């Protein structure tokens, strides 16, 4: 093996694209569909259709991933969801 090949092999680094985090919203017996929809539109920049679909998934499946991205972007959004009374966490 030549020196050039060895250097290239040593400096090669795989990039892990699965490092994104996600906000998960959980079902509860307190919040109305309207409140969840309005909150997702305001906090997560969802369209009305996206927010409605997420609220239906939360209702029937018990949870739904509503926003993915960098932790630094998701943390304040998740805090706003919690302040609005929704059950949410970043995974």
C-alpha cells in the first residue's frame, strides 16, 4: 500500500446523519383537538393540515413525532409545548 492510500484511509470519516432529535407529543385527556392544532401551528410552524393530522395520530396512536432537527432548535419549541399544557419530550 502506498503512503497516499494509507493517508486517505486514515483520514476517511463516516458521517452519521441519524443524529437528529425529534419532539414527540403524547395523548392526554385534557387538551382539545383545537388547542393541540393551534399550538402545533404556532410552536412547530405546522400548516393547519399538518397540525390536524398530528393531533389525530396523537389521539389514536398515543403519540406522534411533530418536529425533528437539531436539539438547540427543538428545546425551546418543546418548552413552549409544555408551557401550553401538552405532554411532549425530545428523543
